C-alpha cells in the first residue's frame, strides 16, 4: 500500500466516526428544543 491509499482510508474512517457522533448529538439537541417548546 502506498501513502496516498493509506491517507484516503484514514480520512474515510475519520469521516465515518464524525458522522456516527453527529447523528446522536443532533437528535439529543432536537429533543431538548422540543421539550423546551412544550
């Protein structure tokens, strides 16, 4: 494996981890906002 391929793979992994974190985070905030409005 050359360096370019390694970099691309690590970027993909980082992106997937960020997406995994973003979704629950956004959901939590939406729930908090919804409770506040009620």
